[in-house]
């Protein structure tokens, strides 16, 4: 079995987890949780990533939880946190997880050095000691103990708000740490929204993030039946909050590409993700484009915005037969294709 560099470092420190009730959270992207079952007394996984939930939940001995916040009452004496690339998300996860357990809970933190895991010592200082025990494969491994009880967690305090004025619409965006366009409006989305077709029928905002694109579409075309989907629970929670503060309505779906979606749609609209961690990652968008015909009405339209260097036109042409650049800047293109 091939594990990530971070998990390989955790495996070198297995004595920390012997006969412990371990909660794993953060940027875990392999099945090392099942390997840890041979050492720990129990293993529980909390993830904000729906795709990872699908990978791990079939291991019946692992208790899995998905969401923007862990709400279950769990018997845990050790947390294993895989450090996320966004520092604000790491702070969010630490604050949220430590607030769920009594003082004295132990924690192990592991992550790639380039993801900023070295900042864990400073961030954890308010809770108690944190000591580096290992460094290998460009990763660092820390052990700590939460001696100072964490404050009660209130998710509402973690939303960042900012106004947008685009395509004749004025809205407030609300987003949680780790969500695309957290606290700022993406220029690609701006180009897309300024060049939308006249929408009608069922519309999907794929990879909705904080719900910026969906909210503008719904405000401008209130008659559409709108679904917003994302793989991230933090994104879904952010999009719900954006729609709530702007008094808009839609359906919100956590999914891995089309897994939980029921077509067909008149429009598939997206500023699709192409990053996973710190690596360029196209798989989800490739699947989204390849299977688009199965989720479009006859005459339905795919509309996406992407960085110019991304090679999406050949994928779109292979899927839908043709691809047009409907608008562009020196950095972004808006691609359209009809079924």
C-alpha cells in the first residue's frame, strides 16, 4: 500500500498511538487510517472532504464523520491532525477540534514543511506544549498536550464577509477558512459572471465554493431552479450562509463530481477547481467535462471559466463535439459548448 509522505512519517511514530482512541482530521488523502487500526484501540475520522469520505467509509471498523464541524459526542484521547495548506483552515480545525474535548487531550500534528506545518508550534502555544519528534520526507511530526481548555467553538465567528458588485447585482459573500475565494473575489469568476448567457430551467453551479457564482445567478435570474455542489463541507456551509444573508434560495449538495447529482440540467456552470493541496490536479474537472452530456438536456450548455494555460478545449470537444471561447482576458477564457 502506498501512503503519503506525511503518513509514512506517522508510521515511524506508531508508539504514540498504541491502544489510544484516535481521531484523525485534516489533509489526509490516503487510507492510512485503516493501517492505524493495527496499533490504536479505535480510529475515528473527521473530514470536510466528501471525496475522502467515500474512500474511507467502507472500512467498517473506522467511525467516519463528515461536515464543516464535528458535532458527535466521541470518546477520544488522541487527535492526529494532518496540517492543511491554508493556515487559517489549520487554525479553524485546531480551535474546533480542541473545543470538543476536555483539557489533557493529546495531539499529534504532521504535515509537509512547504504547507507551513512549522507554524504549528506558534499556533498551538495558547493551548500547551508542542514538541517536534520527527522530520523526514520533507515533513515534520509534533506531539502536544492541550493543558488549557479551548474556548467554546462558535462557527459564526469564523465566517469572513465581503461585498461584491458584479453583473448589475450587489451581494454579500460569506466564507469559511479553506474555501476558494475566502475573503476576496476571484477574477475568473468575475469574467464568467459578466458574460453569462440568459439562464432558465435547471442550473448547476459546480464547485460552488462560497456560492459567489450561484448567488449572482440566482439574484439575476430568480426563476431558475439552482443546485450548488462542492466536495468541501466548508464550501457548502459557506454557500448556505451566503444565500441566507442575501435572502436567496437554492439546493446545496455535498458530492464528489456527479455522485449525488440528478440531471439533466439546462446549464452546467463552473469555475472548476484545479488544485488539490499544493499540486495541480485536474481529475475532478476532467470527469465533470467528460460526463457533462449525461447531465445536460438536449440543447443544454456547459459554461466554464479557466486559466488560459489549462488544456480544457480538447476535453470539451471530445465530450460535446465543439468548444467556443465566448470571452477572455490575458489570463482567463470562458468556454461554452452545447449538447
